[in-house]
């Protein structure tokens, strides 16, 4: 059984790397706001007119002020649209093409981003090109994410955890890389170049992981024998319609299927019927991410430290307290579901816990966010902001991971892949709604 245990770990690790690859691109763009806003301040044109200079400066300030909001919207709307398309079209496009094609295109975008670090551009063209790149990586990231959750839906619930955990680590890795770039003392341009090259390397590892996935089990004769034994025990014929991920994946699908008289019947999969079974957890994961993206990073990234007094903590406060701390706690929450899955899917505690997260919206709005026009500052000290971030991030990761694990397990095995794709769609819907909501919430501050 050692070979089987190794394959369990191998498949788990591959799903972890693929989960890392789905959100790493977006997190690298999100945590590089210092680099992007700095590029939006620069201009190589010298206007002869003072009025033109002033207008140009105001225009650049507008681009800089709206960068986080527009970036989030350009990320989440394509994510929603492409996740929706993937939910309906995943059966028409081969899984390998969806996953491998998405990873390669995302890698090419990051290579282009690294090259453009060295290319001088005016603020408006740079802003436009950056938004186009964000649209591309999130469009293909949506296809990749939907395909992965659909694939994980065929496996036991614990195999959704590595995807969620990998996505959580993506933000932590991106934030840590940015902190290292700032701490290196290099010029911002050189630091950004190394930062984006690092992203290319990690995405390359995700590509390699997916290439190795079908080979994890096929070289082990013991697993082939175990697979045949399970197939005989459950009287389940091999179906070529089962996605060819690995022999181990087929084994998990068969092992999770209880023998029944109608097991050889392949009923049609109805998305409406499946949604009726998972509508509650789907709406919960949607609401969970609406609250999260409505405040992070549009509001949280504008919080200023009251302890820095012009020191080096000013440079590190947002990368450390906002991005790194959020992503580490989010990752911890997502990973905890590998050991604890409470509350259960039929418990009223789960929806109540997710609804209670709404309290974080006013809490962050009353922190030391600048600029502000309407609300007073109630939580001045940095400690309040850090405390809120820890609870906010951990609850987001843990509750979202619970919902994503429970969704495909509320349906029959042959409906699991479609259920996983539907859950991915509602996750993306929550992200898009949160991005739209962030404009309104930021304006209230």
C-alpha cells in the first residue's frame, strides 16, 4: 500500500500546485500596486503649457486613485463570465486543453509583464495595457479554476482542500515576494522585474505538475491491480467518459460509488436539478466572497499606519499587515478543512457564520483609511486593523473552503464534476459582485 499512499500524496501535491497556479497571477498583480501606481505617476512628456501640465497631473492622479477599484473590476467580471462559460462548455472542450492552454497563456502574459517593466510608457497606455493583461489572466484563470474544481468533484472531499489551500498560499507567496523585493533595497524597476520573473517560474512548476499527473499511477502495477479489484467488486464498467487524469482518479471515483442496480445507467446531467441540490452552499460561497472583495483590497489597501511616523514601517505596513497577513490567515483557514470540517453541511451554524462576516465592512471603513470624506476614524491604532484582518481572512478561507468541499458531495457521483463547475461559478459571481460593491463602499469612506 506504500505505492498507493505515495500516489495519494502525489495527486494531492499536484492539485495543490494547480490551485497555486490559479490565483498566483491575480495575487502578483494585486500585491504589486506600489509598482503600478508609481508607473502611473511618471511621465516622460514635458508639456509647454502650465495648464496642460496641471491637467496631465490631475489625470494621472485619477488613474492612480482608481487603480485598485478598476483593477479589481477588470479581474472579477472576466472571471465571472468565463467561469459561467466553462460551466456550460466544459464537456465540449477537452480537459487537458482547458488546463494546459490556460496555464501557458497566463505564463506568456507574465513574461510580457516582466519585459514591459523595462519599457517606458506614458501613464494612460500603461494603465490600459495593465488592465488588458489583468482581463486575460483572470479569463483563463477562470477556465483553469472551473476545470480544477470540476475534476476535484470526482474525488473525495479532501481533494478539494489542496486546491483551496494552494489558492490561499498564492496570495502569501506573492506578498512575501513583494516584501523581499522592497527589502532588497533595489530600485523599484529591478525589484519588479525579479518579482514577475518569479511568477513565471512558479507557473512553470504548475505546468510541469499537470504534465506529471497522468503518470503518477500508471507506472505502478500494484495500483492497476487494485483498480481492477475495485472495478470487479463494484461491478462498474470502465467508462472512457471519465476524465483521463490518472488511474488513481478513476479508482477514487469507483471507490466512492456505492453499488446499485442502476449503476450502469448513465443519466443525463441537468444543471438546474444539480443547482437545486447545492443552491444553499453556492449562495453562501457567493456571499462570502462578495463581503471579502468588497473591502479587500479597495478599502484595506488604503489604510495608513499611525505608528510609522515616516519610518520604514510606512513602506512595509500594507505589504505586511494587509497582504501578507491576510493571505497567511486565509491559507490557514483553507488548510484547516483538511483536519476539521465543522459545522456540517446541514447545520444552521454555517450560513449564520457567513452572514456574520458582514460586520467586517463597517469595521474596516472606520479604520485609519485615507483619503476619506464622510466617515470618522474610530479605530486609530494599527493593532485594531491587524486584529480585524486576522479574523476577516481566517473566516474567509475556512468558510469558503467548507462550502466548496460540501457542494459536490450533495449530488450523485456522475453529477459531481458539473456541481464543482457550478460552485466555481458562484465563487466567481461573489468576486464580481464584491468588485462592483467596492466602488460604493470606498466612496462611502
